[in-house]
C-alpha cells in the first residue's frame, strides 16, 4: 500500500466560523495507480491534494505514505518527505523565469544536497525522458506552454518520487497541447510512476484508471474511469 488515509478530517477556523474541508475521509492508493480527483469548488479537492502532498496536515485521522505516518510529522520532516517522495506539477508551471530548463529541473536536487555532476546528469535524463533533450539551455520565455509544462514534469520526476501530484496540469494549455501532456502522463504511468491528478475536466480525468469524486469534504463516488 502506497497511501492509506484513515478518518481524515480537516477544519479551518476563519473568524468565528469553522470550515469543515474534509470529513472522515478514507482512501487507499496502491503503487502505480493512476488516479483522478474531481469535485465542484469547495468539495475539498485542494485540501486533499495539500494533505497528500504533505503541504498540510489533517486536523485528525491518519495518513500513511509508504507505511510512514506523516500525519504527525513536524514541518522539517514533512519537507524532507516532500523532497524525497513527491513530485509536484502545477497549473502555472512554477518555473524560475531567468533559469534554464536544466537549472529549473535541478532545483529539487540542489535542495537535498545532491553533488553538482550527479545533479546535472539526473536533470538531463529527466528532460530527455519528457522529450526536451534539445531544449535544456532554453529559459521558460523561450519555450511554448507545453514545453514549459514538460520542464515542470521533468522537475517532478528528477528525484524518482513515489508519487507525482498534478494539480490542473492542463489548465493553462490549449486542448491539443493538453492532450500531449496527458499522453506524457500515460507514458510515465506505463513505466511505473504513481500519478494523482486533480482536475475539473471530465475528459482529462478519463485518462486515469480511477476517479474519486468529492462533495462537501466526503467521497461521493470512487469508480473505475
């Protein structure tokens, strides 16, 4: 079992109001699954993504990632888990504008202290894997939207993480380019990566093998795609 969520609650206090973002959520995800999370605004998608990505912790309940109980870890330990176990792909790419594609992909390795030569080698392999072997020295403004998202995917892959978390990864792309990125995710899944995708687009979710639909902080449906 890669991910095991048990009775996850998440509450936020805003002024005098308590917002129940997640309510008693239970979910298991196996290694090499390709899962999409869907739901209307306010359903708990972003909160669940933040908890899965160790960017936030639940108010109560247990989250085990690779058998480690991450729900009780402090910020430093969570940062370590994020760097080793999770690759993030965001809607707006989150690339450094003045850095080359290669340097952008190296960033997670810089944070964890990987030596320079090994860093470069891993980043080059990750960029080659996403079809950007000839674009390594280009800055983001010299790349198309699809190429920028491929750089972001390479950065997510470079640490060989347990999970790739993709939050609306095609949201800023046209349909054709979005389809190319989804084909890339399919090829990554075929080579053994576990992918968790948050999207509001039904046709994007249908690329996955399993769709979890949230409503009001609970799982409304969990079904094969």
